[in-house]
């Protein structure tokens, strides 16, 4: 097999000319070959690298700071609504189009006290400094300067726009954008520590029986495992969690028209991938503003958020106070949160030695849950194989899996994002 395709999945079927092939993305499967002069990694020997046939030169990549949250500790007690009104007035008088939101330390409304979280949308560095200076004059704090104010949260987005959109029909433009959204969802695998906890694992929301329901990319449930599988895992002394990725029904494909999440809401780090066609969305009212075709894009965004009495968030990536923002190298967060990989697969020989039947192949898993799901499958197999080897049930010791697992870097996409984040640092410094 040298080529295959994956149909794109939607919650709500888009308008599409029935005379055209259904929206999909094509892949090539070629034998892994190391860079010139490099030896073949034993872990990747005889494996096929699965690459999407997507021309990245047809997209423009642009990174932005969506919002920044500043925490202030006022000397006196105030109401959040009053600070909100004053802050909005400051922005209006400066001619800024930014919006500001003021809340208490737990980001709840109706707060009265002395600890406030102030969120400013899409600010520039100089605007942020002058805005905070006005706040400190009106509401004195113990901070010696604006630069000493704590960063409570920040959201950074990387957007991919279709180039020359005006020169193509809507079907061609939409397909290119959908394919990029699919690539971002399917090939993203951030630092593994961000997905180790079950509540942080990749998921999306879908409507089930009329209710919005969170669905994991790889289900944690093992209830449908066979008695043979359970008894074998118990005999080997392993946790049943290794069984979940071995069942094809545990894997899900994320639809294009839903938001793909890593990290639970409000956690110190949360990632989202989306096909962004609307703005100013209000989930409570169910309203949104449709974007013009030129503004529609594929987006991946990360939120670093500080929570009371918790370690992590912005400070964990070197963004503790506003002074840290002055020359901050945003490229340094890319490997942590915006890391993309090509998966590798083989003919299924690695499953042959298992002492119980499974109904998966590496390719089938990748078709559904992408690089993340395939990595979960491969680590489960390695864990089982290692235990079998220790019990002398197989003679070949399985090779250990490192951080990258059996995937290889999606270097071209990672370089594009690197360059975009470097530009963000430069533009932010002069904004």
C-alpha cells in the first residue's frame, strides 16, 4: 500500500457539490529512510512513514496573542464592576478596539475584594503598559511598577489562512482549510506530560441524544474488553488501562466542525484546534458572527492560566510578570504545545505474539485517533511485550519507547510554526 485516503468527518454535513469527490485528505506510505549519512534507528526499521499530501506553501501562517490577564492586588476593597467600567473608559479614550474583562481571583462575576484578574484582548505591548499604568494610578497596589504585575493568563494562537482565496471557488477554499484543520488535529502530539491525566487527554464535543457530550479520542473504558483479554492482563500483572487502545471501538475521529481539546477547562495548560469560521461566540446565548471568507482559518491555540494555590500556568514557561513579556521568545513554547509528528506503521507483526486476540491494526487506529491514538496503541503493545519477555514467554526483548515513540518529526510544519512565533516575538516587542 503506497497511498490511502481518509474521509473528513463533520458533525453537520457542509454544503458540497455532489458532483465532486467527498472531502478527504490523501496520504502516502513510504519506507522510513533516515537523513543522509544517518543510520536507521532500530525502532523505525522496516516501518512506513504516513504523510499527508498537503502543500503547506498554499497557507499563510500567522501567530497572535489573543488575550493577556494581569493580576492586581489593590490596597483597598473594590467591586469588579467598578474597575471594569473604569478600564473600559480608559480604552475608549485611547481609541483602542480592545475589550477588557474584570473578575475576582477565581474568575467569577459579582466579585468584591482586593484581588482582581483583568483580561485585555489582543493588546500591544505599549498599549498594555499604558493601560496598566492608568489602572495603578486609579487603584494603587503594592506593585513597584507595571512590570511587577503578575501575569495570570495568556492565550497564543497560530492561524493558517488559505492563500489566494479570492482566486478560487468556495469549495476549493473550504477543502484546503478543512484539510489543514484535519492535519492539525490528527498530527498534534504535545509534551506527553500534558496528556497523562485522563481528564487532560484529547477530546471533542459531539451531540449525543440531543445533548453536547465530551468524547475522548481514545476511550479510557475497558468494559468491552473480552474475558480472555482481562484474564491475560491480570496474569501478566498489568493494569487493565493497557487494554483500551487495543480495541478499535475505543478510537474516535474528531470532526472538522467541532473544537478539539487537550487539557480540561481551567487547567494550567489547555490546547484547542478548530476550523475557525465565526467570532464573538456566546455559548450562553448561542450566538456568533460569521467571518468573511478571507478571515476563515485553521487555528491551534494554547492557554496558560494561573489558578489560586496552584503551581504552573504562565510562570511555568517563564511568564511570571509583565516585565517577562518585553523580549519573550515565544518559539520556546513550540515543542511543549505545538509539536507535530508523522506516524509510522508496519504490517501488524508486532501484534502476532500477543497471547490474546485484538481487532486493531496500526493503520486503522491512525485513521481514527491519529498520531496520539497510535502512540497509545504502540505503548500498550510495548508494555505488554516487555512483561511477556520478563516472564520468558517471548525471546525478543522489545525496544524501549522514548519521548517520540515510533513517530518522526513533521519538520516542515514545525519549522513554519517556529518562524511564525519568532515573528510574533518581534512584532510584539514593537507593538
